[in-house]
């Protein structure tokens, strides 16, 4: 119990200190562009609950969810194919290096040209940004599977879907999770970028609209929403990771204690 | 029956070739317990991998139950030397044992029965829910043996399975392997670098030379079937046999050095 408390304390300590500092430093600020924190917090509920949640937050979340899921699925599928096949790997690795080096945001205008400015494009923007870390980490994970376990599978004739599910994917899961975590933060960034260009709704769009309409406290509150979204998703990710990689952390701890 | 005829295996690659096995001829009758003993690096693992269909021989022939080995043969199980790496760390002990049975297409109820039986056969009746990394090295190797037993193999290959456990555990595991063999009656090929272990366990001991590897001797072990760590190892015949094997290996070294 005390451990949980002290961990929560550590987690929240610095943010609370920063917010309190901001609160007092900005109190009574007359600057138009840096309103007092009090004002920002005051406009927060009215700005983000009710109609705007449905018209802007919700669509963003749906696009993020679909785009991120597709990125992870696609990354794992391609990663397993490439990682398990030495010839294919030799063939596509230079191409992957090249594609990875392109900053995904510059692809957004091209995508808009090709696919228009609808929802599919915004989802595609997220997929294109998020797929790389998953793909490359999966390739590494699949390449690095233990040879003795591999022999064990062959010897006991564990093959096909059973082998993929209980051996390859599980063995690569620590690396896949690393990739998926990177992809999550990239996906949020790509979600916003996709909504800055030619959008009619969404979180990114709304923040820019507020800025253009000189609704500065509302704009700041939008930044808060994005920050909170990132923190909440990262927490959810940690919970999932604990379940999926329970064995990994246990085995690592056992190794360290000199089994 | 296992038949190995003039088996040769050369590892190639990047300019350097290693002749792991030069000329191995060896037969193991059904239900026999044969130990293969040889120094480290003489190609024992290579031999087992050729038998298990995990490696293609450079020349010669390997047959299991009359069939030439081209891939992992039916009804053959291997217990690997690296017990820590041959169990799936993300599966519980019972799931590890169950997995090969699943791929064999055995039904759920039968699987559960086999898992329970094999776990109690190795003295780990209540460890099914643990993860492998929660167990000691000796217990992990027991799990690997249980997995092989549950597979109901006709042939069991063991690659220096106890090289990395402490002496006391090792003695227990040796007796366990004898018990398992007597109870289930499979053909057993047990590889070790330890001369005493080979003589203690086997009905027959095949002595390999150091590299370039060939069979030095095929020795019948005429000890009684009931073996006991204390009594058997102090029997005059046991001492005689182990001394003989030791002398053969030394002799071969002398010839090679000359
Ligand atoms: N995959 C491989 N590639 C090249 N050389 C190998 C390979 N595996 C084993 N060797 C070599 O073959 C010889 C026999 O190895 P191994 O069968 O592991 O011996 P043992 O099990 O008796 O210790 C050694 O010299 C080893 O270095
Ligand atoms: Mg070996």
C-alpha cells in the first residue's frame, strides 16, 4: 500500500509542482497570449464536454484507434514475413532503410493529393507514421528467436499457426512491444498533423481554429487535452504490457538473481 | 532401431570447414540403452542432430525404424543440453509439456492425462502451474524429460542433459533416466562426456575419438540391470569398465599426438 502511494507520489510529483508554479506565475497575467492558468482551467469543461466532444474529440479518437491498430497489425504481419525469411530480408532491407528515413509528415501532402482529405487519408497518415517502429522491431524480434527453441519446435513438429502463435510471436513480443510503444506516440503526433491540413473536425483542427479565432485560453486547453490523451494512452499501454510481458520480466529477474 | 552407416559431417562456410564427424557406424536395437561418450567438441551434438533430422549429413546414412532420416522422424524426442533454452519461458510447465501433444492432434482430456502422468513420472507432480524460470536447473531438465515422455516416443535422444547441474542433482537425474527407460521401454541414446556416467547408465557404451571423430570402441556393459549410485559405482566390474574406457581414450590421444 505504501509502495503504491509512494509510486503515485513520484508519478504525480513533478507535474503537480509545475502546475502550481505555472498557476502562481501566471496569476493576474494581462498578456493576451499567456492567460492565467486559472482562466484556461475555467474554460476547459465548457470547451471540451458536450457537443465538441462528439464533433471533434470522438472522431479524433476513432481515427487514432483505427490508424494505430492498422499500423500495429500491418507492422507485425510484414515484420514476421520479413524477419522469418532471410532472402526476402536481404531484398527489402535497403528499401526499408530508405523509407524509414523519410519523415512521415512530408508524405501528408502527397497522400492528400492522391487520396483526398477524407477520413481514410487521416487514418492512412497515422498508419504511415506508426508502422515503421512496429515493423522494424518485429523483424529484429523474429530474427533473434532462440535456436534451441527453434530446434525444439522442429523436433516436436510444432508448425504452422501453432508455431507462429506460441513460438514466433511470443518470442518476439518484447521487441514488438517496444515498437508498439514508439508507434503510439508517433500515432498521436500523426493524428494531429493529419488534422492540421484540410480537416473540418478533430482535436488538431479545433486547436488551430481557436488560435485563428484568438480564443487563446481555449487553445491552451486543447493542448491540455492532447497531453492528457497521451498520458492516459501510455498508462493503458503499460497495463497491457504488464500482462503480455509478465513472463519476460519474471525470467529476466530470475536470470539476474543468478539462476 | 537406429542405424548409422559411415556418417560424415563437415560444416562448411566462409572458407573454414570443420570436419565434425569423420566416420561413424553404429546400430542401436529397439529398447536398448546406449551411451555415447566422447570429449567436448568431438561431434556428439552433431551426431544427435543428424539422428534427429535437424541436420543433413555430408555423406553416409542415418535410419530410424528402417526409414532414412530426411527430417525429424516420427516418434523421436530430443532432450537438449541447454535446458534453460529449450523450454518456452512464456508457457507454464504444464503448457510446455502439452504443446507437442497439441501439434500431434491429441484431444484435450488425453493431453491432460499425459501431462499429469509425465510430471509425476519425473517427480514434479505439483509444478504444472509454475513457469520454467521459477524452477532450479535440475527441475527444468526434469520438465524437459517429462515433455519428452509425454510425447510417447519410441526413441529418446539425450544430449549431455546433466552437464550443467550439481553432482547431487545429477545423480538423482541419472537414476530418473534409468527408471523412465525401464518403465516406458523406449530406445535410449544418451550422449555424455563423462565416462563414469556413460558406464553407469548404459547397456552399451560407444566410445568416440577426439576429432577427426570415429568410433573407438563398442563396449557391452555387463553390470546388473538394477543400478545403484553407491553399490554399482564401487563394484569391481564397474571400475574395470570405466578404467578400460578411460585407457582407450588416452591411448587414442597418444596415437593422435604422434
Ligand atoms: N553450426 C556449426 N558450424 C560450424 N562448426 C560447427 C557447428 N556446430 C558445431 N561445429 C563444430 O563441430 C565440432 C563438433 O561440435 P559438437 O557436435 O557441438 O561437439 P560436442 O557436442 O561433442 O561438444 C566442433 O569443432 C564445433 O566447433
Ligand atoms: Mg554438445
